[in-house]
C-alpha cells in the first residue's frame, strides 16, 4: 500500500465507513507506517469539527435514503448522470454530459478499492447529515489514536527527539524513538520473530544494571508500535525479550534480549 492509498483509507476510517477488509488493511498499514499518522489526525480533526456544536434536530424523512443512494452512486463513479472521474480530470466538463445518450456500462467497483471520489461523496453527505443533527454521535466515535501513536508524535515533535534502529538476526528492524524532555520512548518494529501461543514479547528498561518491566505485547504479523511503560532517562537500555504469555513470572528477563538499544 502506498501513502495515497493509505490517505484515502484514513478518510473512510474517520467517517467510520470502511468495510471490514479495508479496516484491516488500514490498521495493518497504520502499524507499519507510523510516519503516515498525520493523515489520520487531519481527517479525524475534520470529522470532529463537523460534529462539534451541532444542535439536535429531526431530519426530513426522505433525506437519509436520498443521501445513502448518492453515496452508493458515488461508488460506481456516476452521480446524477455525471462521470465523477471525468469531472475530476476536467472540472469544466462537469455537468456537460449529453443526457440524451445512455451512460456506457461501467465495471463493478471493487469494494477493496474505494477511491477518493467515494470519500468526497461521503464527506459531503456527512456534512449535510450533521447539519441537520443526524448521526453526529457516530462521527465522534473511534477518533482516538492509540497511546503509542500519540506518544510517537509527541516525541518526534520534541526538540531533543532521538532515534536508533537495529537489525534483527533474521532481517527484521526495530527502531526506538525517545525524548528526554517528553520522558517517553516508543518502539516501532517490523519483522519480529513469530511467537508460540503461550509466549509474549516483553519490554524492559535497563537502568544502572537493573531490568525494569515496561509492558508486554504480541504481534501476528511481526509489526508493532509500542509505548514503554514508565519514564525514560539518558543512558537507559531499551530491550525486548520473549517471555511466557503475559510476561515474566519472576519480574525479571528469563531469556536473552532479541533487541537492546542504548539511549544517549
């Protein structure tokens, strides 16, 4: 998935309009590319603004069905007899379709390939629905980014942000991001080794020779973006070990670390 495709999915996510397959693809790409998170934040902010300070009102009975019909038409690329793709390529041609001639048949749209035109139709419809007080609550749902992503954005925006990448023995990569002023660290991993059903990854902060537990996580596809529990200080070593499910029963590592990154 490229960044443009992710941006289109992010718009649908903000509108709570993705199919289950698209939602899965979106969340996978989101974990793999935290640097694209600004698309998610911008779309969430736009949706939140649409939903803010709207008084409740009863929409006209025919409004909802009419809007949903237009959204469905947008998915085929034809709205009110106009080819949306052609209009996007040549705005001046919009509305000049010869209504005496039938529109040519179009291939059925692939539900996994919603394009930007669909999100534009959804956004326009959403704005109108919110304007009459219908569906404002659903717009506000699912707009909170994961804590790890919020922390990563804070760290990367800090003046003293630092990062270090290490390569795993099997080719995977783990990057640590941290900031002394923010006092947080986030690990972004790609290509982690597979876990058994009774295993977890455990994060550790090693300070003055003592290992302090900093959270556990799992990963089905080898990718993860994890915020370490507790604070981070210069000179700490950030490590990952493989432990029994739920974390080390002793509170100390029971295996050699697969990752060890020293902060400065």
